[in-house]
C-alpha cells in the first residue's frame, strides 16, 4: 500500500518570498509522482509530474520539484511567489504499473494551503 | 485540451433521496474515477472504472454505487443520501487509448459541492 504525507497543512508567506511545500511518500514499488493545484471553487490542475529521468522537474507557473528516492520525498518549490499562487496544493503518487492492474490510481496527500500575503 | 465535465456545480438534496452525479470526458480515456474531498483529508477514492461496465471499489465505497454504460460517462449514485455525505465530489479520467504514450496523470472536472440536509 502507498501513502503520502504532506508535512504542512498551511503555509503562509509574503509575496516575492521563496516557498517549499513538503511531501513524503511510502511505497514498496517504484512510483510516479505528481503535484496538483486547486484554486478556490475549481477542480485540480496538474502542476508537474515525475515519471523517470532527471530528478528535478519543472512545471507550470514557475514551480519545480525534486524527486529524492533515498528520502522518499518530492518537495515543491518556487523561488518567488505571487498573490495568484494562493491555492491548495496536493501531492500524489501512483505506482509504475499504472497501465496495468493498478489502473493509474492515485493516492493523495492531505493538501497544503498556501496563502500569499501582500 | 482534455475536458471533464460534471453535471452540477452545486447540489442540495434531502436525507434519504437518491442522488445522481454525472461525469463526462471527451478524450477517449480508459479510466475514470470518483473522489470525495473533505478539509484536512485530501481526496479519497470512492470508485473507479477501467472500462465500460467495469468498476472497482476504492477506499471509501460504502453508501455509493457507480455506473459506466458508455466509455465517456461515469455516474456516481448515492442510494440514500445522508448528511455525512455532504462533501465536494470530484471526477477524473486518465490514460488515453490512442495517440501516443500514456501520460498517467489524471484530469479533473470542476467538482460538485453536494449538501445533504
């Protein structure tokens, strides 16, 4: 079984400051990793994903994440946040048998609410 | 662009009513999913379907059923709505069956906020 832990339920920051949202996972098999963002009253939108290759993944809106296999982490970072980045962020994991019997099921973390203050 | 649509953004129902939530995707995806989202709990999988008429229970299937009669449509049914089913319901789809390598990410609809009174 897989699990995902987002270490911070809420992260307040000031505009133009850097931010890191932390995500740890546990799994007995190889995984794919995802970060999604949810703006108020909307569905989830993919920010970035790690499938294979380079452990530093760049996504939309200036976000990036680094896959660290030894620490089973996939932390999300942005060097300078904007007011418009205020949203809830979800880390998710899928095992690499996504095309097979796991059917691409995702296990989500509890979410981190990022609030950017002026 | 992938588009996943849900039949209602907001829904208010009474305890004991039968409730249907509809989801349609337009990208020929094999897999479709229903989640509920509650504050502090993230998204929890209710049911998923990997083909027409095929379904599997997720982590919290009690009190719910699903139907997938056509590939593009996946319905969530609350047989007898209860107040503890008040929540945000999100539909998602994934894995196109043609047109290149699979990408594995799920594409989400806008959600239905259901209130059961």
